[in-house]
C-alpha cells in the first residue's frame, strides 16, 4: 500500500468556492471547522477527511462528493 502522501485524490474546493462566491472563512464558519483545516484540504495537503466534514461541506456548497473530489491520472 503506498504512503498517504502518494495519494492521487485531487480536491476542487477552490473552484467550488469561487463558483459560489464564498470565502474559505465563510465555509469554515458554516461547517464548524478551522480555516487552517479547510486550507489544508483546499491545497491538496490533507491525508484524510471525516465523512461528517465531507457531508457538511457538500451541504453548504450544495454539491456532491464527486464535485469536490477527483482521482488524478498519473
């Protein structure tokens, strides 16, 4: 099994925020997580995400998990 940092999951949080005219700070307040944690996710540095956080992000951005996450091709 490859190390976590070798994952191929790409996060499209920046695009979704821009499309909805929402800031990272606003989303963090609505979801109940820190801006730092969302920034780690947005910048593809996250090693994991809780389903409850993913659910809350999708609820606030009115999207599905597949809109937020993608599998990078190598």
